[in-house]
C-alpha cells in the first residue's frame, strides 16, 4: 500500500524500505549508520526506545507510550471520568493514549467510588490502588507497587490514588507520568488554567478524551506517535516533524 502511495505521488518507491528480522540487520548496526540516516524514530515498547536512544549515533526522536494520568477534582464528575477511561482505549488492545492512572481528591463523595470501580470491573478491567484505597476497598482493588506509578501497563489495568488537591496531583503527574498525555476532569475554570499552565506533558486534555486517530481526517500525515521530549519536536509526530528548512540566499549583481 505504501509503495502504491509513493508511486501515485511520483516519489521514488525506495523512499520507504522495510527491513524484517529475517534480514539479519541488528538494531545497533542500523542506528549507527551516520552516512545514511538523519533521524531515528523508535516506536515500540520502552525497552526498544531505550536501546535505540543509547546506541544511536544520529538524532533520536522518541515516541512515548502510555502511562497517561487523569486527575478528577472535587468539582469533576466520576461518571464522566469513567467514560474518558473507556473512550481513551478506543478499539485497540493497547492504545498509547490510554488512561492508566487516576488521581482522586480525598474530598470526593465516597459512595460514588464503588460505582466507578464496579463499572470498570464489568468492562473487564483489573483495578489497583494505593494503600489507603486498598484498605478501604479490599475486595475491589489490588495494591499497586511503587514502581507501577512510573511505568505503563499497556493492557486493561487502571490504578487509583488519593491526593489532597490539584497542586498535589500536578506534582505527582510531573514526577511519575511519561509526559505523554495527561488529563483533568473539573468544573472549575481556575483549575483548568492552573493545570494547563503547570502540567509538564506533551499533550494536555481538560474535560476531553486523550484518544486520537492514527490517520486523522485533517492533517498532513499519519501520526507516528507522540514525542514527550523537549527539543526539536514535542507532541504528535507527523510529516512536519520529519522535514527541515533549507535556507537559500540569493544576492543581486552590482
């Protein structure tokens, strides 16, 4: 399909080349060919991204996967939170923007939480939580180890944690989130502004699902992922991310 698209666009068919594992080309050999490569975009599990970033001798544009957080403030709706968790998963087994961690304010209505947990259980989710929530809901939540808060599940698992307020939620996200896509559910404009200004993430969603399309109806390219690094590109990786400017200076004759 890609070869046909290149032909239709009158581009060389060799612009896109596939190397399979059967070709016997190691990743380290591929990402150190400075003469042939200008940029490497590793797309896959964290281990692959780390391996390429450590081995490459050319610039690397990392695409983050998962570990997206959501904070539901006291003015937010838990039913809407449930919908966002489900919608963020779309129809894919492990979408990279799936909400995997949920921070809840301690002032939330306690009777509302069991309904949220039951609804997610009914959808086939495994639920985990911090020590405080697990002690309160031992039959619904399994304890989440400290290491889980900074790593992606990439499966139908959601972990819940209690925090004091939005400031504590922002601080926790900035420390443990992948910086890929983080969300807020709130009814307060001031909270939405504070979250947007202070969260350190490539994509920030306020009362909106972080789900996105790999092939958007409007845009210049199929998204190749979302970069969470601060540098030449942060956010969705598309055609614009892969191009550079060429400066041409032309003088006039005297």
